[in-house]
């Protein structure tokens, strides 16, 4: 009866820590040992055996406590590991979602790239056509420019011929009507030919200067402000600086030959700059039927 109570007590003591099966086996084994010890041993032996059993039980309890602590730590580590694994699993899911989105984006980019390449090919084809048209246009423009140059050259020749023709007509008209045109400036005007003064100028001028004077368009004599004066001039439909220079030069040649002279430019049209230049050179300007005032010339 006592052995049964000891076995039951042992079983109850270790059932919670060892489990029912192990605690039952351990209690039965230990109970048999106690029973055998009671039957074969003395009280001292029984005391020693109990002390040994108590010590063993204490060590077992300590080992069980250690195992329990280790199990608790293991459980904690497992909990942490589970948490980490769950986090990794969640991260993996997120990564897979991101990879899926990235793959979709890459596919869209690839499709866009294909469309862009198609558009680029079409644009290149159109540019090639435009370049061909530009080449043909450039060729046409070059031909047109060449024709325009030819036409310009023709027009310039026609203008020159027209100017010469109109200048010739103006020269004849001016010579014929010089006394009327210059009557208020050159009193008792008489139209001369440059050769009429050949004897006078040859005595004082170089041969080249004489030849230059003889090429004057118009020559007249009369009085200006009561003083005998020669007017030597150039007649041009449109007067320019060169006409002014020739008139001034030939008037200077007459003055070199001791003949008082004034240069004159007769024209239909003249630029204000040419008028100002004539004033600087002391040359009078008759334009479009009017002798320009010397102060405004």
C-alpha cells in the first residue's frame, strides 16, 4: 500500500513536466526500486536511498527546469523566426507584385519603342521625300536665279541703252533750249562747241587735258552777275557723282586756261546726296527744268 502511494505520488509529481507516459514509467520504476529497497535494505539503506532519490529528483527537476527554459527560449526564437519568415513572405509577395508591375511597364515600354520605331521609320521616309522635293526645288531655284540673272543683265543693258538714248535726247534738247533754261542765270547765253575754244586751251593745257575738255557735253558763254563766264557741263538723264566730277574738272581746266568758268550738271533726276556733292564741288545743278538754288544745291 505504501509502495502504491509512493508510486502515485511520484507520478503526480512528474506528470506535468514529463508527460503521462514518461511520468508513469518513471514512477513505476522508482516505485519498484523503493519496494525492493524496503524489502532488502535496512533503515539506513532506505534513508540513503531516499537521499539518493531526492538528489536524483532534484537533479531531474533542475534538468527539467533547464529544459523548460531552453524550450521557452526556443519557443521565443521560433516565434521570432516565424515573425521574420512572415515578414520575408510578405516582402516576397510585395516584391513579386513589384516585379509584375515592372514586367508590365517593360512590356508597355517595349510596345511604345516598337511604335516609336515605326513612327521614326515613317518620318524618315517622309523626310527622304521632303529632301528629294527640296533638291528639286533647289535645282528649280538655281535655274530661276540663273534666268533672273540673265533677265537682270538684259534689263540693265536696256536701262543703259534707255539712259543713253534719253540722255542723248536730253542733251540735244538742253543745247537747243539752253538760253531759255539758263536765261535768268547766264545772261545773253550763246551755245558753243568745245572746239571753239581749242586755240585758247591748247596754249595752257596738256594734251590729255585738252582731250578731256573737248569731250564736254555742253558749253556756253554769257554773263553771270555782269561778269563774262563760260558754263561747261555734263548732261545725263540721271545725274550721279561722276557727272559732277567731270563738270567740276572741265570747269577747272578752263580756269587753268585763264577763262572764267562754272561747272554745270543738267539732268531729269538727281539724288539729294549728289546735289550736296555738287555744292561742295562748286557745280550748279539743273534738274527737271529748274536750276536749283545754289544755297539748296
